[in-house]
């Protein structure tokens, strides 16, 4: 188990560096944290065609090729999924990214067969294309997610990176930019521990993680109200515990003041009395921020407790890049900075 982790942005930086010098990185994390999406985003940025090889689903012979006895001498005939020097780069691409997914879940003989690909950059008797880059991913052994671990001889041939996704610094800005359902972002702002409640010993059918919150977003984004009939599918997506809390939170969401009432009268608009509803309000506002309404939002939020104002400042600063150009928000940020200096 590694004591050192990398954020998604750090992972991208280090994976690209490994690719540049033709080393093979292995990106590990708990299940459902977006390893595959991150690697595919690197391929998109670099204009590379992704070749997805699920190592847990293949046999060792598929890595090195099948015996070919047709000629005078026996040889190997490699699978056509691997680009060799003879493979033309498809139009619109700059090369290939061979994505060795599920490496830590692969059988030992498959891992052994991967040596030639990873170390020698060869498949059978053929050399990989010069513009073919290899990136691997897999689950951590401590998560009991079908991980068999790595054979010793393969360990030192890889660059090991352990991914950690933080809600506030990593997931929230990304999800806000992607237009995630504001109820989800608001709820997770209130209950950050529900962002990833994966437990290797869990007994439920599923759990809350980056992957399952995205699935829920797709299911509910066009549903203005989530009545009791929605409970089974919510529970079937993020697990029963998170579903119960999220459903209760959505009931609170329905009672929140309209954004229009806050922008028109921020000093007099209704202010929630209990902390859970206030957190819901903060979460809702941070997902609705524009350059035009931010001054009114700041005036409204200044009527709340300092700890809630601080949550608002942190989330808006991370999720809305134009915020620092709004004088009212910059003033609120300075006030907190000066207050923290006074107590340091």
C-alpha cells in the first residue's frame, strides 16, 4: 500500500512524462474513481487512438501471438489489436495508446506474458510501432476488487501511481464544469464523506463513488422532482445508505428559495434556519453562479455564519474562474484572508 497519492491533474502530468520517455505507468486506485476516463482523456488530448486491452479477460497466448506452423519454420502470429511497425496510423490520429486495463486483476501467466510487451516493446516477433505508448491501470490489492497483485518481476518494470480523488479540489470543479445535477453537488458539499463510501468488506449491492454519482446524474438530470418511487433506482445506483440521505436532502432542496428572489432582494430574501438547509442553499448557489448574480449571492451569503461563508468562498473560487474579477467576491475573500492571518 502506497503512502503517496496523486491527484487527477498530477496523474495526467506524470503519465504524460512516462509516455514521453517510453516508460509504462501503472495507475491504481479504489474501484470507481475514474482511472479509465482519465487515461482516455490523455489520449484525446494527445490525439492518440486508444487500444483497450482488458488483461483480466484474455489468455497469455493473446499477448505474444499464436503459433504459426505454415512455413518452413514455426513462428508466432500476433493479434491484430497491437500496432506494429507495419501498422499505419489512422487518419486524424498521431499514434496509439495501448491501455492495459485490469493489470492487477490479470492471471499470473498473463502478467508474465506482458513482460515482452512492456519491457521489450514487442508482440511475438514484431516490434511495436514507434508511436505506440503503453499505460496500465488496475485496482489496489487492499480493496479486494479481484486484484491478484503483481508478480515480482513485473513490479520494477512499471512506474506506480496511486490515484486519490478529492471532492472539493478535484471532483467538484470537474463536475460543475460538466454540468452535473446541482442536487448531487449540493448534497456532496454537505456530506463529503458520501462522495466515496467504498468499503472492501461492504455487503451491499453497490456503493457511492465517482463512477456511480455520474450514473445517478445521468438518471436524474431531467427530473425536477424525485418522489418516493425513485428510491429503488437511486439505491440501486449509489447504495441504500447514501440513497436514503440523498433522497431526504432532495426533499429539503425542493423547499429552497428561488434564485430569482435572492438576486432581486439579497438582503431580505428568506434565510433558512437549520444548518442542513443552509448547506443545501450554499450548494445550490455555488452551482448557479454567474458573473452577473455573484454580487447578490455574496450579499445573501454574508448573512450566514462565517463557516458557511467560507464554504461558499472555497467552492466558488474552485468552480468559477471568473469569481476573482467580481469586486464583491474579492472583498469577501480578502476579509477571510485577513481574519485567518489575525488568528495565525
